[in-house]
C-alpha cells in the first residue's frame, strides 16, 4: 500500500492568505462606492466628536470656576456671620 502524502498546514500562512484575499477584494471597483460611503461616515462622525469636545470643554471650565467662586463666597459669608 502506498502511504498518503503528509502535508504540514501552517496556520499563519492561511491567515495571511485570507487577509490578502480581503485586501484584493476591497480594491475591486465594485467596492469603491461602499468604501467611499464608509470613509465619509467615519470622517463625519469624527468631526462630530471633535466639535462636541470643543464645545464641551469651555462650559465645563466655566462651571468649575463658578463652583469655586461660590464655595469661596460661602466661606466668607460663614466667617462674617461668626464675627
């Protein structure tokens, strides 16, 4: 009887092959519209997050400063009441 040939399968090369096939599939012209939409949505959501952070920071700082001033005024008021 003949022995069947034994092949060693390397999992790392199989994963690389799948990744390369996915890259090749995304470069096909049929996928350009989908990719353009995906890139637009990604950029749009990133811009929304950036604008939210810019608007959020000054209000947060103003509230913090107002709270500090309020605490300081309350301490002064309590000292004056004690006297």
